[in-house]
C-alpha cells in the first residue's frame, strides 16, 4: 500500500530550529531512512506536536517503522478533528489494518470513499481491502476508478499482494495489462 503526504497542504509557525529538524525528517523519510527521520522529529519542539504536518509525518514514519499501535495512539484524537484530511485517514486505516484488524480498516475506508470519491489512493486502498475480504466485484470497481484517476496504479496493482485473490480474474488482468 502506498502512503503519501503530498496531497495535504499545511501551514506552520515553527521556529527556525524546529523547522530545520522537521525538514531534515522529511528528507530522511523521502530517502526511506525512517529511524533518522524519527530522531529528527524528536528534536522538533513539543509546542508543534499538535500541528497537522508534524502529526502526519510522525504517523508516516511510525507506520514505516512498523510501530502501528503508536500510530493509532497518535492519530486517534486527530481523526475526528480533521475529517477532510485524506492523508490522515489513509495513515489511520493503514495502521488500523496492521495493529487491529482488516475489518476495522475496511470500515474506515468504506466511509472515506464517499467523502473522497476522487482521491485515488483512498479508492485504491479500499479496493485492496475489498479484495482481501472477498468482495471481488467491489474491489475491481474501485481499482478501476483509482486507475482512471491515476494510471500508475496499473503497475502498482500488478505487484500488490492484496490483489492475489484477483490475479486470475479476467477483469483484473484487463485492468492491469497496459
């Protein structure tokens, strides 16, 4: 499952030192150096702990480090406060799937697809969850919508283990053959 912060704009009033550590963390995360990213985030002043950009980057790093329960604790209070933040929902569903259950993660994205009908990453991940839960028709429909919005999902779906239950389905083959 892909994760991204790129679709969520943010404003910050960080002091220069905290901003430097935050930017270092962004750079490390971009290089997939998540331990270094986490160390840099720990140097951002605690006064910025409530800023959405900091929370989202911490969630991405924690998820990448496999610390899903910590991600859930971090994001839990923010989800109701920011229902229009697609990145927050994606990070929360991702951690929920791994720390809790696929069924609960499915419920999160089931609600999200109506709020974000044109956010390909949400549609794609919902398709993944549906495929894993045996809802093949729904999985194919949402995968098709995600690919229509962002064609690179063709290549991603070809290699995504979540779609193994569909790998021989004629419609899946048609959708994922360039």
